[in-house]
C-alpha cells in the first residue's frame, strides 16, 4: 500500500476535513480527495462519511487509522532524528495570550534557543481563533484555557491558575472584609472596575465561584478596559480600581503592598491552562522537546 496515501488518510482522519488536511499537507483539496478515493478503491470499503461540514470516519476508517497512525508517526520521528543530526535548524511557532506567553512560556523555552531551535511567537487571546490556526498548521503549540474536544488535537494540562480580587491600598481601605464575605459584591459598590474585555470574563468567573452571582456586564460596567493583564495590573497599582488577576501575575505587587487582596476565600477560583498540539505533531523532535520542557517547567508554576 502506498505510504503517501496512508499519510493523506491519517491527516484527513485527524483533521476531520479534506480542506484542513490539504492545508496541513501542502496539497490541493482535489488531490486529497483523489488520494482518499484511490485508497478506498484499493480497500474496497468507504473510509469516511461525507458531511456538510467535513467528514467522519467509518468503522473501517477508524480501524485503519488506529493501525496506521503510530507507524507513520514513528517513520516521521526517524526522519526528524536524521534531520536533527544533520544540524538543520527548526522553528517553533507557539501562540497564546500575551501575558502568559511572556511571563511563563517564553522564559521556560529560552534555553532551547541556540540548541537547534528558533522561536516565533504569536500573541493572541481568542481560544477558538488559536485552535483554528493550530488546526490549519499556522502554529505548532498553543497555550489556552479552553480544553479542545476535537480529535485533531492532543492537550496536556499545564497548571492551575489562582485568581485574586485586588485593588490599590486606597480602595482596599474602603472595603469591609466581613461585609464583603457576608454581602458579596454589594460591598464593592462605588469602586471602579478594571478588566481585559467589556464582557468581564475574569470578574464574571470570580463572582460566580465566590459570590454565586453575576456582575453587571453592561458595556460600560468596566471603567478601564485593557487587553493585556499586565496593563490591568498597572492600572490597579495606579489606583484606577479593582480587578481580578492571576496570582502569579500580581504576587510581587502584593508582597510589596502596592496592591491588596480584598478577599482570601477558602476555595479560591482556579483556571486550568492546557498545552495543545495537533495529533501526531509530537513526532517532530523540535515540537516534542518544547512540549516536554514546558510540562516540566509548569510543575514549578
């Protein structure tokens, strides 16, 4: 059986789409369709059900993918090992929210530079946009808080991120902690709000987890909107109002007393970060090495 046909078949099986598989393989969609038809004729059985949006594998297709994919990945791993031995540099494309990449991911990957790696970073915040770009082959790895459900991806939990309700000392002095625990967000009335988006994603999650309620999410509810959590921190430090921030991001400012935690709930809100790759791409040595290094580093985050 032609290995090129099997490679195309596995790509379609993982991508769930002739179009996405064609983009990943660098082929035209008609070429991918033709190869799958050729393989189906050789086997005498259909491998995919054609749907309005993409394809789903038949039982025969699932069985073939289960048998063929590990061997194709192993062949790719051998090819990559020889390429690495020849000293060919590889570029790792990694994407995610700017503050998490800047403060967590890139420092962990920095030692790989000069060891056959170069790095290209895309700073984006939209989880679905990142997953779509990963599926299309634009990135090798992404960091996201949205665990993907598609078979095209493999996701590993990186770390849990604790969220803290913070404000500058001036505003903190106006808040009665006992009233905040008993009455909830009404104890914060009159204090401006700083967020990364008008939809108040961090505040909404915190309010639901700690106060079992929802904040006012009208477009003008936030006094300051800054699309980077580092900018939110600086606004809070400067006295612009209160915010919900990851503890790793504001730990130093808390320790120096520049900002104050308004509440320390017994069970703090957590958000899990995932490191996501396309299925099969960890056979690529430069992707696998970066993936493993980030998982090891995250154990200390």
